[in-house]
C-alpha cells in the first residue's frame, strides 16, 4: 500500500514539473501527458454524465437506455484516448499535440 501511495505522489510531482516547464515544446508535451492521465482517471464519469444529459434532453427513460449505451461507449473511448495520449505524450502525434477527443476533458462542454 505504501508503494502505491509513493508511486502516486511521484506521478503527481512529475506532472506538476512538466506543467511548470517554460519551454513551449515541453508545455505542449506536458499538457498532452496531463490530458491523457486525466482522461484515464475520469473516463468512467462519461457513464453518469451521458445518462444525465440524455435524461435532461429527452426523458428519463431515454436516459436509462440510450444514455446508458452512449455512456458505456464514451467511457471506453475516453479511457482509451487517455491511454493513447499518455503512451504517446513525447511525440507530436497528432500534429501539434492536439487533443484526440473533443471536448478535451469529460467536464468540458462539447461543441
């Protein structure tokens, strides 16, 4: 248990250092890593978010059926995108370190 806590503290410290770097290249790489880790950890929030959003837009029955299906799908997509961005953060893929998903984070409003 102590090793896990120590690993989490180290990861948070590395993320903070990458976000504080002054070079433009490092900031973009750091932002991609931060976005990837954030999407891996918060991808599951897509499930209740889509149920709620669909319930508000349509009706509660649609929220429990269509929203649930959308939520499961987006949970997989957002978590997978987080894994991809975390694994490829040193490389400018896609060009300019742009986000793979829109919105970048689960808490942002979509287009």
